[in-house]
C-alpha cells in the first residue's frame, strides 16, 4: 500500500468517526428545587434529545418561558451543566405557582364595557385574568384597540408585584401611537364601480379617522350589494404621510327575468287578449347603480296590471337621487286606474333613506250607460308624498334582504264630479328574518294601508291579496279602505341551494263602501331552490274567510322562476 492510498483511507475513517461524533444525540434532563409535577411536564411537552448543543440551549430557555406562562412567575434557570458528552442537566427554580393576576387598567382610556367583552371579574379599575391566558387575552384586546382607529396601539404590563400572600398585580400600559386618517381608496378588480356607493352606501370617506374594524364592516356592506362581490378582505398600506385602503371587488350580473305570456281571442267579444306575467329587472348595467323594473300581469280578462319604475341614485356624486314610476291597473270592464310617481330620494346612511315628491291618480269608468248605485266613478287625485325606507341586506342568494321597513304618507285631494275633497293615504310595510340557527329561521312581513276620506269610491280603494300580501287568495281581489296583513314563514334551509317553508298568513280589512270588515287566513307550504338559471319557487296555499270555508278546489298554486343574466 503506497502512502497516498494510506492517507486517503485515514481521511475516510476520520470522516466517519467525526460524523458519528457530530451526530451523537445530546440528552437534556430537568430538575428543580422540588419535584416537577408530571401534569406540568405533559403541558409544556419538553424536547429532551438534540443533535447539537445550540438547540438544547434554546429548548431550556423555552421551557423556562413555559413555566412562567403557566404561573410560575418567580421561576428561573439556575444552571445548565454538562455531566458528560451526552447528558446536560438544566436546574430550575420554580417557586410557588400563581393561578391569576390582577391587572390595573385605570391609567388607560379603556372603558369597563370594552374590557368586559374579553375578561371576567372586571371592576371600574382592574380585572382578573388567569396567568396562562394573559398573553393570548391581551393580544386579542390589543387587536381590538388597534381596530378602533389607532392601528399602532401597543399594550404591555408594567410594575409586576408579588405580595407576601402570593397575590400578583400589574399595571396595564397603553401606547396608542400615531393616529391615522384615510387618505385614499383604491379599488382593484372592478375599476368602474360607482364610487358614490362607497361614500353613501358603505360610509367609506376620505379624511375620516382610520379604523380597521369599521373598514371591515363597511366592506361587508359593499359585499351585500346585489351587483358586486368582494374577492378578499380589504388591505391597508401605511406610508409615512398617507394611509391607503385597497378594496377588492368584482362586478356581478344582477339582471333578472321571470315571465310567461299567452295570446288568445275572447270567444264572446272576439277581441285580442294577452295573459300571463312578465317581470324584468335591469340593474347597474351602466355602472351607475341604476335600476329599471318592468312588471306586467294579466289573467286573461278580469285583471291587467302594468308597472314601470326607474331609479337613478346619487346624481352628480351627491346623496340625492330620483325615482319615477308608472302603474296601470285594469279590472275587467269596470275601470282602469293610472298612477304616476315622481320623487327625490336622499340617502341618510347605508341603511336609511328618505324621499319626497308627487303622486297622481287618474281613474276612468269603463262601463257603458248609467248604473244606479254604481260606486265606480271617474276621478283624479293629486298628492304630496313623503316617507322613508330602512333596509339591511345580507350575502345570501336565497334570502338577500335581512330586514326592511317602509313608510309612505300621501296628503292631497281628490276631484270627483267637480267636487274637491281632502284625502290622506298611509302605507306601511316591514319584514324581518329571525335566524334561529344556520338551518332554521322565521320570516315575518306586515303590510298595512289606510285611506282617510269623507267619502269612498271602489276604484280608489287599496287592492290586496295574492303571493305578495295574502297567499291563498287571488291577486288584488280584495278592495279595502283599510287593511293589514301578516305573512309568516317557518323556513328550514336544507342547504344554501334549497329550502322549504310553511305558510301561515292572516289579514284584516274594512270596506267603508260596503260597511263590512272581515278576518282572512291563508295556510299552505312552499319550496325554493337554486337552478342554473335562477331561483325556482313553488307556493301552495288555501284561503279562509268569514264568507269562505276551506275548500280544496280553492287552493292556489304559485310558480315562479327568477332567471339571472
């Protein structure tokens, strides 16, 4: 064997032994001035075998921190001795365990109500928290304080004290840091989003004190809008002299169509007839938040109902908008009534709006000749209208409206046969979904109308009944000078695509012309589910009144398919 070969073998053998020595396991053993409880060791779960000494030292420090976090506030690492090449002994002083700490927050501007949200045993100046929860609880409180408008706020404990009885107290110190103002708002994904909705629908305004909590809540309000969706939570860029909020939005199509139209010729009059229904809603197609609604219903002869409505919100980036509406109602050969509405809307908050404007009625008697005792008479009415709407939306394809309240008053006069008479019309509608849990909820809806007048005619009365007011009765089949209905549903949501519900409706109305008042009830069930084209709903209900007993042949079936495009 020559010298080069021998040296090479020596290097290989040395490398193998060196590798074995370097990879030799190091063992850490723990001891203290008293036996360490097994339950404590199970909690901290110490690592005892290591490949290098640095990892062993780091673990011994972590174990000390764990002791302190679990209430051994006086604990200390007295020594770290190597007994031999493989065993190192860490000697700790544990001391007595403290289960809780009293924290004095009187030097901060935090309120008792805010503290009580996260801690128990709260007084006007202090609160008690388990030592094991101090770090996590204060971290949550710190995030809450930062979210209210001081994003760089910091909480820390100072002046830690342990008295002779072992009770521990500390002071809570709050460093708020510099406050921030929202200087700019950037929209990513839907650059043509109508920015007036930021200010008036969500309340996001430049120049206001920045609050992370408020920004998240405002982002949720945007997410509830039917024509937009948020793709991820908002982000904030803090620069030295500015604060920029980034909102991530995408446009969603919110146009709906639902309808069936039929054509026929009347067998008696040979006149062309149009029957069926058509519901068309166009929303935000021009990226202004505008809406156009067209509704038509006809049952082949007895009733025809046409409605067209256009709404333009936030004109010239102001809180003001305009709404125009035209309604035409025709009842067989009795009368036709036209309603015109022009009003100005003002958005007071993301959920509250008010309006004022003009509303006019014009009705014509279609009957030929003079009929004694006929209560259908030509008239015109002019009203000044004022009211308000409250609406809370939620992100749900099945039930997008959580709560709604609408109040409308009309004050004016009616002209009948050359005689002018003052009148007042009041209308209220409100609905709310009471969520019991994720799958069960109760829906209530009330609609009330009152007409105040010295005299009444049939073609000016309120008309109600049908799927929108009292199920189990024909659409607009009940005439009333005053009425109130309550629609109720117990809903069981099988999934976010399918639900079933009960139908229990009740109503009361008065007809001053006929001098009657009556109670009405509707019972039934319904289902609804999402399809590829939209929401399909089926309602089956039967109506009962003082004059009408339950009759299975009188069951009303309502089917609708709302198609989105």
